[in-house]
């Protein structure tokens, strides 16, 4: 589904991705973990063309992602993204935020879009907040609207860029619960996260990135419970026992 | 005082004719300047160098010329190259051109103030730039630029008095003619100033009202 083939990316003279090879299969949940600055977010942002890469290729169901091409928009519509800071449109209600894509990008029928958007908001537990503006919603609620917005495009895969990092601790659970449900429905997801416990539960594949390279990969069991590599062990120790 | 009032009464119809023309010139120029200014701002913020560079040059160029000179140019010089405009048309065009350049900078500031995350969010649901501008960026930028935009409208209204110099019979022109035929400078120009204030003060209040109403709900 999403195939990385020797992906290289630099910002100026600094190489942030040094040859990434990986594959996320259809219906699979991939978790990208690693210390900050390791290139996980950059890698994720290359998938839907928010960043360009210099060498190698990323393809989605055989279509190569090229941030400079004119078709990049159709890739974005197929693989949507959920951001750390939600990025809801503040001048539109929760319902309008969810409807925006299908209505104006996919140009679907307004009535059907509205019904589906209401269903989606109901699914993320926010049916009663559909006419609220983002400013009046909590972080957790905003992120759930953002997930509904990403789902409304009927994407082939969803990218999550540290979806819980900007949340107060008590709101992390409600967002993870929605994501857990999606994993249960075999939505293809690629998640950058620091929630190791969550990754253990849902990930079919865990990729540990450090210094722009995949240092270790495997099932959640292999990488998170029984890491082989010293750097993975160090990282997990620090994340699990910060003090 | 009573003398002032009785004189005013006889001057007023004449001045009101001018006031009407001032309003007309201002509204037409504002409409044009807003649209053209938005176009410049969109060009300036695009990633196409072929649009960015000439626009920047043009805006800097026009902003560097006094409005009065610009009006003279359109009214007196343009006919020599075969472009014949009436005084009224020249006035509207000159005001619109000059203010489109001021407004474009205001609009550009508004567009650039939009959080990058908004643009990424719009892109990540497949929006192309025109749609993103229309649905995401401009509605938010509009709120940001409302106060400076209101300020610009008032400046434009006051600048419209310059068209009197190329013989448009606006409020200022009518005042000048009235003053030179009656020698009653005191009454006439007091009235002229008062009539301008009758336009600018309500406009100010309206803009402030609009800012408060636009502030809620988002």
C-alpha cells in the first residue's frame, strides 16, 4: 500500500532521511517511533507531499508521490493526515470542518455529505458538538473532529503526526480510543507516536527511527518488548521511565 | 450663529451635490481597489515568480508616486497616447490604482498571517490553492485585515478630495467654487469639513461594530 524505497531527504546540507526502505500493507497499522529529530515526522510528511524528498521513491498503491507534480492533490485526497496541533478550520463549525473536503474537493452531494459527516462525528463521540466552533472545544474533542475530517475523505490510509502530543494527559485516552477502533476496522494507518503502550496494542509493524535511518523494525512484540538494538533499548527505557 | 445657520441653509444644496459625487467616486474606487488589491496580494503570495516580481515592481512603483501626480498623469498625459478619459473616470481610476497598491500590502499581511498548519490541513484534504484560498485562507485573513481595511476606506474617502484638482465637482470642488464666489470662506469650509466628518465618523463606528460582530463565533 505505502512503499518507501531508499528515500533520502535533506534540508539544505543536513540530511534528515538517509535511505528509508519500508512497506505498510493494506489494513496494517504502522507505528514510527524514535527520538525527536530522528526524521519520523518528516518521513510521514513526505507521504502526502507536504515535504518533498530528493532521492528514492514513495509510492501509494503504485502511484509515486512527487510533491512537485500537479497530481499531488489527488494523492492528498487519498491519504489524509491528522496533525499534532489539530489544525481545524477555526471559522467553521465541527460539522463544516468534516464536510469541507467531501463537499468542495470531492464535490459530493451536500445532503449525503452532511449525513455522513454527522455519522462520523457520532462515531468519534461528538454528535452533540457538531455545531460548535473549534475554539469552544477541548483539545481532545478537536483532535477527534480532525480524525472525523480525515475519515470523511474516505481515504485509503490515514497518517497521524503525533496526534496526542499536544493534549492534556486526561484527553489522550479519548483520542487513542478512536484510533484503536479504526485499527480494529483495519484502516491502514501510519502513526508517529510516543505512546509506546498504545503502539504495543495496535501496531502490526513498528519502525524505530534514529538519525534518519530505520534502526530496528518488526512486530510490536519484537521491537517494543524485546528490542535487539542498543539504541532502541535506550530509547524505550527513557520513554517508559522518564525519571 | 443664526447668520451662520441661514447662510449654511443656502449653501447646503450646492454642497450636497458635491457630497453625492464624493460618495460615488469613493465607492467606485473602493470597489475597484479592493478587487485589484486582492489580485495583487494573491499574485504576490503565489509561488509563481512571473507573477510575484512584476506585481512587486508595479506596487512599489505606484506607491512611490504622489496620488496627485498620478491623477495628473491619467487625466493630462494619457490623452496624448490616445487614452481619453473623463475627469470623473480619471479620478476613479487614479484613486483605485493607488489604493489597490496600499490595500494589496494590507491583504498580503493578512494572508501571510494565517497559520501554516491551516494550509497544511487544507492540502491534506486535497485542496488546490484556489480552493484553499477561497475556503480557508481568505475568510480568516478577512477578519485579520478588517481594522486596517476600515482605516484604508477612510483614507480613500479623504483622498477623494484630490479629484477636485482635475475638475471633478466633488464636495471639495463645490466648496472651492462656492467660497470663491461668496468670499465666505469661514462658513463654506466649515461646512465642507463638517460634511466630510458626517461620512468618516459613521464609517468609523460601522467598522468598529463590524469588528466586534466578526470577532465572535470563531
